[in-house]
C-alpha cells in the first residue's frame, strides 16, 4: 500500500496504491454473483433443514445469511468467460493473483484508479511480481526519494544472498560466489556451477571457456628447450662428422669406431626426440614419444655397455694364453647392443598393445585451465622402461668403475664411469621431481632429463677425444700410444 499526495497545478493530487484481485471490481462482482447464485439454489433446503432453530426476526436472519454466504464465497470454484478457473486456495487467496492499483485523488477530488503492476504467486520465478514504478503517483513527501521496502541493498551479479539469522527475510548479506560458480542476476539465492570445461570470469557473472594449456613452442620454456635441443643436436652432428673424417686415426680406431658411430647417432636422435614432447599432444605423438625415447636410449646405453665390455676383454685378451681372444671382434659388441635393444623393444610393444598412451583433457590440475596431456596408459609399463634403462646404466657404471685402472691406451673406462655418474644423477633426481609436478612442467622436467643425460654422455665420452683430434694431433698417433703403454 502506497499513499500520499502530489501537488499538481491548482490543487493537490492525493494518491495511494493497493493490491486488488486480478480483474478488479469485475472479478469481485463475478465471484460474489456466483456465490449468491449457488446460495439461492440451496437456500430453501438449508432453511428447511434448520427452520426449527430460526427466530422470525429479520436482523437475526440477515446475520445467518451473511455467515452462510461467507461459506459459499470461500468454496467458490468456476470458470469465467476466458475459460480461467476461479477459486480460493488454502490460504484463501484468489488463484488468479492480484493487480497492484494506484489510487490518486485528482485536484477536483475525483478518485483515479490505475493498474501499475501485478502479483501472481503461481507464476514462474522472476515473473510473479511485476510493477511499473514510473506509473506510481507518490505523496509529495516521497517525490524525490521513493520509500524502499527492503532491509538490505540488492546483491549484484557475482554475489549471492546469505540470510541473517533471527532477522526478516529481506535482511541479508551479499557474499561472493565460491570458486567455479557464478550468479548472472541480482539477488540470487544460490550460485550456479559452471560446466567442467568452463570457468567464471573475473566478476563471476558469466562462465567462459577454460584456456587450453600445454607446453607450446611459443612460450619461453618451450623456446628454451627447443633451442637447447637443436644446439646439442648440432654439436652431436659435428662430433660425428669429426669421427667420420678422422676414422683412420688411432684414437678413433682404439675406441671401437663402429660402436662410437652407433652411440653418436642414437644420442643425436635422443636430442631430437625431445621435440615430440613439445606442442599440443596428438594421438600419434602420445603413442610414440615415450616408446621412441625408451628404445633410442636403450641403444645408447647398450652401446656404452658394449664399449666398456670390449675394453675389458681387449685388455685381458692381450695376456698370454688368454681364452678371450676368440671372443674378440665386433660380434660380441653387436650381440650386446641387439639383445638389450630387443628386450626394450619387447617391453615397448607390450606397453603399446596393452595400454597405449593417449591424449586427454585434465580439468582438475590447474584452476581456470584445461591441460592437454598425454596419459601414459600404464604407469607400470612406463616405469618398467625407465627401470631397464637404469639397469643398463648401473651395469655400465659398475663395469667401467672396475676397469678404470687399465693402461692409458684403454682409459675410456674412466670417461664412461664419469658419464654414468652424470646419467644416474640426472635420472635419480628426475623421478621425485616428475612425480611432484603437473601439466606442462612435468613434460618440461622430462625433456630436461633427456637432454641433460644425453649431453652428459656426449660430453664425458667424446669431448676429450675431439680436443685431442683437433688441438693435440701429436697425441693422436701410434707412437704416442706406444709411449704411454711403455710408461
């Protein structure tokens, strides 16, 4: 109910607003008329039944009729000309709702009625209360600032209402929507959760698609890893070219030339295969990258193991009466490389046929992002491949360490020992770091481990030989090696 007056021209225009059943006086007359009709139909029967209790006095009879008519009004139920059902609900409210009427007294004293809104408790949320505030004529006291029928200010989008305890329902606090939820309307009681692949914007009033996140070639860490990969691959290619060019010199021949070629080529592929880990994961790259890395690294480590065993056998074969002379040659080295690589190849085949890696969207690891990752399929198979590489590295390290005191012309075991220390250190620190990271940083850790261990093998085994070949050619001769052996 709104009431008051407003000055207008010569006089004062008084106004007030009230709620009236939809249809106004016409609805009132229709309901009352229907109730009277039913009452008249039953009046004779009712009074015949209660006739002995009636006193022939018109005043008393009028009171009784009013009470009985109220009963008929309360239970009225019919359809109007618009085929709408008219009845009162359990709260004795008319089911058609109410019109909000603004009563305004014109300067000439005439009462003016105007519908300014409606209220229907049966309408959908947001449509049950409609009002045209501009059409309301307020009393002069409220002309500048209309009265506000609320305890708290409205909650803007991005917030929800939290009713205060022991206070009216219109008194509430506005609290921000929790993480992952939004409210896109004012005064919402509850926030709405975004879909799994969406996330709230900064204002938390709308859901936006989560950004795709993976180790990209455009970001700084991707550029750094790609650059280092290309750099080490070029260094590897240069060293391979040096060994091919000086293939007939004593220092190249003394270190099992063909095995050195296999090792250098496999190390170069190791550097290059790390590029498969950068970029948006695809089914093909996920399927091949771990198994390719495992296969190529097993060839590298088995080549180092073959070089170490060849050095030990060559030293003992020079002793008089040694039975190892018949095992000398490239056959034993190639057998070691093939058998170790074949075992790793079988492990990779079992992995690919039982539970192959595949790309998937990780929605939970990072807030506001969907990580595109490669699911390894079977972590047991993944760690079996890594475990076999660790086994080869351990055998190579132990063999090289035990043969580190061989004569100088067989001293490659010292460099292999140091290279295996570097390799094992990198991969021992890799495992806990790999398990504690997520998303693209987990991929970056693995790429770093591949490049660091490959660079360690390349530098420790071949850099000293390249320095002798290029900078100290006087040491790259049979005479120099013979002098060292005599000493």
